C-alpha cells in the first residue's frame, strides 16, 4: 500500500517521503507505526542529534520515535492524511484524510491536526 521513495518537496538528495503504491480511499487506515517512547526529560539528549526533528509528542510525559514508516511522512498544511495516537496499541495510526492516488506522496500536518496552520518548531528556530 505504501513505500518510501525520494520526495520532490526539496532538492535535498536525502529527502525521503511515503508514497501510495495503490489508490487509498478517504478514511482508510494507511499504516500503524509502533511507538518507541522515552520520558520527556531525556529529550534534551535527543535535541543534540539529527533525530530531534523526527520525535513526536506521546502524551504529556513522553516523547516517541515512530517505527515502521511513521517518521518518514513529510509535512503539509494541506495534508492528504492524518494520524491518531493509539495508546491502547502503543502506535500512531495514519489514515487517509482524502482519497489518495497511486504514486502520490502522502503528507501529514506535523502540528497534529489537519487544519492547524501554526508555524512549525523547526521554522521558528530559523527565524
């Protein structure tokens, strides 16, 4: 259903993204990404690494890395997918927000809500 390929959103040769390998219907489950959580107070160590921009909030006391394809989805303020934290399954579940065609890149809003247009943390750091 999905695969990782080179994304065209930037010229960075290492820029990867998640792409649909078949048509995906609106509201269809795309991927369940297992969670590797760690306490928030340990994030100061992660902040010193490249992985800092790949961590997700996981409740009020933890941050998490998402396994599988979870950390490979790129951002858009007009995403075609969204995600829900599934604490019972210890996963982030990604769903199609719109119909997605085969070959199309799948985007999420890094702010956690489809309609949230707040500046992203990594853009704020550059200003």
